C-alpha cells in the first residue's frame, strides 16, 4: 500500500515507519505538509495519490490548549477536515488517531466505543470535533482512540527515569486511572485494521489498568531503581486542563471484529524498557 503518515516525527509516527517498512511510506511533518492549509493538502494529495492516510499529527499540548483554543482547533479540527477532504478527493482510506480525553472519566466501568462522550478540556473537545469531521466526510475510515501512550520520544516513562537520576523521592498522582499503551501495540492494531474493511470507531489500549503512581512504581520495579514514590491526589497538582479521573478504555470493537492483539500493559512496558 502507498501510505501517507502525518506527524511522522511523533512517537506513533516513528513506530508506524518501523512496522510499515513493507509498504510505500510517505512520511510528513509540519515542515513537509501544512495540514491547516486546505489548498496545500489538496495539491499534495493529488500529486502523491496515497491509498491510505494515517493521521497522527495533532495539537497535543493539553494545558497549552486551554489558552490557545484557536491553535488547537486549527490543527485538530480544521487540519483533520483538510486531511479527510484530501482522502475523499483521491479515494484514500483514513486512520484518525484520537484520545481517551473525549470522555469525562466519571464511568466506573471501562469506556466502550459508543459510550457518551463528554470532553472536559479544549484538547479533548477538539479531538472529538476532529472525529466528527472524519465521520461526516469519509465512509472508509478508522477512528482509533488510545491513551497514556509511550514510544520513541518524550513520554512518562522517560520522564520518570530521568527524574530518578537526581531524586530519592518522587510524588506521583494516584487518583487518575488509565492504561499505559505502547506505540508498538498501537501500530500493530492500526495495520491489522488496515488489512480489513471493518471501518468505524475503535479503542486500542494495552490490557489492564493502573494509576500514574502504580505506573511509576512498575517502571522502577522493572528497572531495579531504588526510589521512594509517594502517592498524591490530583488536587495537589493543579493543572490548567482538567484530566479524566478514570479513562480506562475497553477494546470492545477490536474483539468483536478483527481481534485484540494488545498485550498486558506490564508486558509491553518490559519490552520497551
């Protein structure tokens, strides 16, 4: 397949490039393709004529988006609209990578794909609006929501290990629950979906759940680092953007269609480390 990847310099984009080596890949970033410029996107697509577009590019500064609504909207909504329109123009299929932040985190059970969304932040709202753009424009699409992603780039795992080099004690939030997810597993799911015609909305996270505190404890346990981790509440670390307290996702649609290859989060972390 001829696959165009946006946001190719991000964590997921880099893993897509690794797992997609058997395909003809066109890797783009903001310097190569301005997704917020509709005419540029259209002319680029007409020149390249991709068969598939994996849209990883996004405005991901969750706190920054609270004071930069236009910037987040321009990338996450208008940019996604332009990509979807480009796909329609050339007959390409599209994968749109979305987020657990489309939910409010109040569910006691894991969220399934068609549970009611209620984003609590500008980032979450603009990612949801991006989803809606894809649904309105394209019939042949995969919307893939994920959470707590880590891979080749800046992420929670690397931050914890770096902090452990200069600290004996770390304070980490214990009342936000989710599922750490490896880009290796997520990219595997994306290519699995692309081998099918099972279009629609999917959740794709590793199996299980934990808090940020439990995640950090497991990182240090697996790496053998002796450091004290103190559990604290979200209220002790106020941030501009509201985070979902419980954003565990259930990969229900994967199980019902192409199968769910996602590993237990501890196993995926072990490979990463």
